């Protein structure tokens, strides 16, 4: 079982990696950002919108509140609008995590999927699922962006861990 701190690590990583992918998407021409590339969720904009909606949907399930309606890519004329909506969800998720009791990581969450079928799982598994789901689709977005001429960017959890360690500890010091 993961602890509340572990959940925070996965959420912080997800936000970091999402931001890296959004910066790559920002380098695309507007028509390329919107283009349907016939991927599992169309193109860059639709895949990012799917990720955003899924992160929002899961947060609402964790909070035990009714799910928001489906978010359609047409709600975002450009990447800035999508990024701004994502920032709101990130802030709600941070506030939810800050208020979460330590023991809540192991509590069972009861929810219904988008077809109305009932499921349940411990919160820690669901947070882990969301981090994994977003990782999968970030890989798709990077592949699509590369096909459109953008550069790739690393979004691995280990890359985030290393970057975070450098921020906390500073750069490695030479041996004396």
C-alpha cells in the first residue's frame, strides 16, 4: 500500500510531466495542434483533452462528488485555454491532497465508470492508475509531436526523481 506521501509523489510527478508535454505542444503550429492524426484519441489536442478530462473525473471520484460532463476538445481553441483549465484542476487536486487524512490512502473508493458500472478499489491504486494513464497518453502526445517535427522530451518518473533531487540537494559536489 502507498502512503499519502507516495500519492503526493505520483501527483507531483504527473503535474511535472504534463507541464513538460504541454511545453512541447506549445511549439506546434495551431493547425498541427488541432489536426486529427488518427491516433487513439485523434491528435495532440484531443489526446491532451482526454488526459485532462480523465484527471478531472478521477479527482471527482476520489472526492465522492458527481462527475463533471465530458470535456470536448472543441472547448479549447488553443493550448493556452487547455493549460489554464488544467491549472485549475491541478490546484483542486493539491487542495484535496493537502486535506487528505494519512490513513485515507488505503480506504476503498466506490465509483461508477462512464457506463454506470459500479467498481471499488483502494485510493492508492486509483491514484497510481491515473499517473499510469497519463504517462501512457503523454507518450502518445510526444510521438505525435515528433511526427509533426517537434523535439522529444523525457517524462520518465526517474527523470523527475533526479530533477527533484537536484532541486533539493543541489548539484553533485566534486569529491575532495
